[in-house]
């Protein structure tokens, strides 16, 4: 379900009522824990968090006109999905998240390479996601990105 919303507020207004509260809480959790210099933006039809061009002028290698993406989330048809590129590129961070997850949820972790899917809004481990969000600073992400994707 790709949105054409031009702002996070517009995106949230489009959501079904049963998803709004969870998405607002997830957004607030991210914003509260987001390291300095990441910026919130609409990215690929989702609410995203990026490294802006004024910090990383090269932009995203797939499309340099776009800022460097870091994480995002979206309300999909059957779940709320949270995407975190740091987990995809940093095995230690991935291992930490997977080992911590059972402390926050009794549900089985439904996770792909960078995507966590939460079928029910009440299944989202907000505190754990907040901690995850705080673990990578902008300059750390730029270094990880360049080492992983710009070889």
C-alpha cells in the first residue's frame, strides 16, 4: 500500500482508524530516540528517516537525487512494517535485536533482511524499537553505508 502523501501528517490522516494510534505512537517513539541530523521525510510512500543532502551530498546510490535512506515504516495491508537498514548491514546490531526481542514480546519475530512485520498494532515493541533507533548516529550510518554499498 504505497501512499502518495506528501507529509507524515497527511500519511497518518489516510490510515484506517485501527492503525492510526499505533502509527502515531511508533512515529513518536522514533522521533524521541532519533539521533541528531537524521531528518524525517516521506520516502518511497512511507514515513522515512534519511541523511539529508546537506550532510551527505552524494545521496542514495540508486538515485543520487534522493537523500540517503536509513529507516522507514508503513501501514501495509496485513501489518505495520518497520524497516531499519542498520540491521541489514550490521550483524552485531541484528544479533542484538534478535536476542532482545523476546524480552519485549511473546510473539514470534517476523523479520526479513531489514523489515520487521507486526500483524497487530499491539505487537509492536515500542521501547525496543526506540532503543534500536538510538544506536546508530548519522556519521556511523554513512560509514556503514559506504562500506556496504559503495565498493
